[in-house]
C-alpha cells in the first residue's frame, strides 16, 4: 500500500487523532498561524465551511489534544505540549511532501464512528474461546 511509505508514527497519529481531511486542514492552518490564535470564523472561511462546521472540527481537534482554547473567545492555538508541537510539525512536513498519500489514508480508513461500530459488531460475533457464534 502507498501508506506504508509514510512514517509509522505519523500514520498512527492520523488514525488516532485526525477524523477527516478538513480536520487536518484546520490543524495545518493553526500550525501555520502559530503563535497567533485563529478563530473558528477564520478557519471556516479558509476551509469554505460554515462557522458551525468549523466549530465542530475545532472541538474535535481540541478533544484529541491537538489544539487548545486561545486567549480570546472562539480562538484556538496549537497545544503547547512539546510532544504535540513536534508531532504536528512532523505531520505538517509529511503532509506537504505526501498530500495524496495522507489524504488517501484519511479517506481509506473511514470515519471513526464507522470503525467503532464495525469493531463492536465484530466483537459481538466472537466466541471468547476463539470461535464464532452463528
């Protein structure tokens, strides 16, 4: 697969913490603007989505620990944790160098809710001793 050419830790970060390409793009906008905070209205305008959609994206990124609330209401900054800053910088570099691979990985893995549903469904069909219920 083309995704195997991406750094393993970046692939894992994308799978664990990036829900969609608009989430990734919002994170990249905040990364590029640092140290200036961006508002959800600015993000929405740059991503061509409604303010409500931008708010949802930013809340998701905040829940994943990638961004934090900024100094003004409705503004956001990168999470200042050193590990996070390093990871996001590496993700930005990887994304710039491999746009189609990174976007393809995000699209190929499906939404988090679909994966969680599939995992839950798969677990229900398994016998604890290794067989299947039928």
